[in-house]
C-alpha cells in the first residue's frame, strides 16, 4: 500500500485564517487539486461553510477541503455531504474529526487493497479468471 502523506500534518505552521489565495497556495504546495471555482462551488452547494467574514478560511475549512478531495474519488457530492454533515462545523471539519476520519479512510483503503491482492493471487491472474467466469455466466443467462 502506498503511504499517503497527511497534507495537514504541519497545518499549525500556517496562519489560522487564510484568504482564498493563501488556501490555493497551500493546496498547490501539498499537491491537492483544488481550485478557486471548486471552493466557491462547494460553498454555493452547501458542502463547505462560507469563509469567516466571507473572506477568511480556517484550518477547519482546509480539513474539509482535503476530506472532500479524498472522498470525491469514490462518492458523489451528495454522499460526501451526508458523510461530512455530522462533523461539519461553522468553519469546516475540526482537526480532531479530520484525523479520525482520515485514519478510518486509511484503514478502509488498506482492507480494500488486501482484498484485491487476495483476488489477484500470487500469479496475478486470479482476478482476470474471476472476471472471465462472471462474463461467461452472464452470457449463459
């Protein structure tokens, strides 16, 4: 499993309130593909709370952005909103909740990778055989 570096591990070294431009620079530095338009859309769609005084974004906003970025690889925006709603505060996801959710996502990712490795088998063609068998069964119906 590829170890993912937590983009927020040094968040306390950054200003507690950032402009959208500073947030975008942070995201770029951390290798996150987050744009100004995405942030504005997330706010408009109710996925992310607006900035403090509409112009400043907290560490909690950034935590929410990182979670959204990671979850959108698997879920649609409605599901992401449902997943994050219980932990979303007025300024985003509290860092403690972010850390808990990221740890759980890492556990689930590791379990998924182990399951896929088990399907592939040592020779690497186990999954191909299973897929072929499924296709043959479909054709037989």
